[in-house]
C-alpha cells in the first residue's frame, strides 16, 4: 500500500531547478511583468522561497507548478513595488466615466460598444493567437495593464487588487474597462491584419 | 430577475463560469435579452473567456522563451547549490 506521507511525484533536486524550470518560470514572469530584471528577480525569489519551504511540498502535483504557485506571490510583490514607485492617480477622463449616467444606472460604460471585428473564440485553438495576445497585453498602458494582470490573470480578488494598487473598486473597474478596450483594439489590429481565416 | 447593476457588479467580481448554475443562467439570460447592458456585458464575458483560455494555454503550452540570461542562470545555480549544501549539513 502507498505510504501517504511519501510525495506522489518525484522531487527534482534543487540544484537541477535552474536547468529544468528556470526558463519556464522566467517566461511566465515575463508574461506578467514585461521587465527582464524584475522577472529575473522573481525567479530568484521563487527558487529561494521554494528551497526554504520544500519540506511543505506535498507532491500532489508537478513541482514546476508548485514553484509557479510561489511565483504568483512574487509577481504581486513586484507589481506592488512598481506601483509604490509610480502612484496610481485617477485622470479626468476616468472620473467623467465614473460620474456618467450609464455607470451610475447600470454599471456599464456604454450601451453600444464596438463589436469584435473577428470572432476570438475561433482562434482559441491556435497557438499563434496566444502569442499575439501575449504581445497585445504589452500594449495596454499602465496602470490599466497592472490592474488587468492582477485581477484577470493572477486572479486576485477586487479588494486585494485595490489594496495592492491603493485604489477604490470603482477606479479598478475603470482601469479594467480601459485594459479590455486597449486589448481589443490591439488584438483586432494584430490579428485581423494577418492573413488568417 | 437580475438588474443591470447586479449583472455588472457580479461580472466585475467573478468569472461568470464560476457562478452557481442558476445564477449563471440568470446572468446569461439577462445579457442576452437586455438592450441596456447586454452588448457591454457580453464583451466583459468574452474577455473573461479569453483570459480563462489564455491561462489554460499557458498551463499546457507556455514556451520557454524569452529565456534567462546565462549569467543569471549561473548565479542562480550557485545560489541553489549553496542552499542545498546548507540544508544537507543541517
């Protein structure tokens, strides 16, 4: 009978982590932080935290994903650090949107947003589409990009994002709206500009 | 029946796929029929779909690029080796 105290998957020795997981974790951190130095620091902090808490690894999944789970916190820390250096302010345009009738009445920005120029669902099986998506996230301006990464990709709750960014939930709503708009425009330009049916 | 504000609020707090079946059904029905918030909130849901699929794609097929610098790799290897030997000595 299997000993429940034994890990279910083999643990790769830490001195092999750089070769096995270094590039994966770095690519993941780059997809969130877009800054080589910050992403490298993130990988380093992740390995350090991983080696210190290795005894808590239960072996229920590949250690690569366990390390990536640790990296989630490091990414949030890096974004928090970057926000501390560049405080997030609400601009006049965003304030006008929050004061608008439609936002107050139904929590939306407009009743008639521009429709998609292509059906994104049809591209979900295409690896190339996700490469384009990855590039397009880059084009979303900060702080909307940071809000989008934290809320939509790193799955932080609204109140957690607001705490990290020191903003109100309504301001977060505006930032996410801006991010969605910019991402859509960038995707339409880059994807429909290609010869892909 | 949900109001537009409740739909918008729910979508700003949660991925609609994670809602209970009944709540998800009510929300989808509202978005489908509502002439006020339907088009806008449909796009919010589309964006949630896209992010969910992107994360699933990253889970299975994230390319190991861009890559870490060789110098940084050496630095990390040295750091891990030092920590490994420390823990063995303990």
